C-alpha cells in the first residue's frame, strides 16, 4: 500500500464483511505520510470492542493485492487510535472484488469485479 509519502508498505489485513469501510490505525496513517492536519474528525467508529473517535483523510490509499499485480485498489479508510491490525471493509475494498468465503475449506477467493 502507499499513501501521501509515495513509499510502499506491506500490510497484512483481515477481510471484515461486517465493516462498512476499511479501518486502519492513526499510527499507520503517520507511517504512510499523513500528517495530523490531513486527518479530519469523522463520526465515531463502532465495533465489537466499543466506540472510538474516527478520522478520515482526503487523499486515499492505493493498495495492490498480492497475486493480483495488475489490480490497484483505492481505499477510503477511517483511522482510529491504537487499533491493533487492519480491517478491509465492504464499501471500498470488497466493492472492487467478488469475494467468496468457503467456510468448509477455510478459504477466501478474490476475483476482480467486472
């Protein structure tokens, strides 16, 4: 993934079919080159762990999925302080793919959306 700095970073993230949007930590935002002034307060993020102040940036993230080199995805995530891990949500990440969960095989398939 790459942010305002243009530097690329590897990221392991969870596919979260319950997340409206992708969610990353404000610490990751800083590492990607977002300044505090770039992150504007948004509505409170609500999840299983409770609520937290959320922030959004005007400049989106660009992500390439390992194994799909030709496919760049533009994400518009929210950022929260202290998040441990990263979540890929429906309105930005899932919208770019046909996502199939095969519970019996413990597998996930991503195919580019047409």
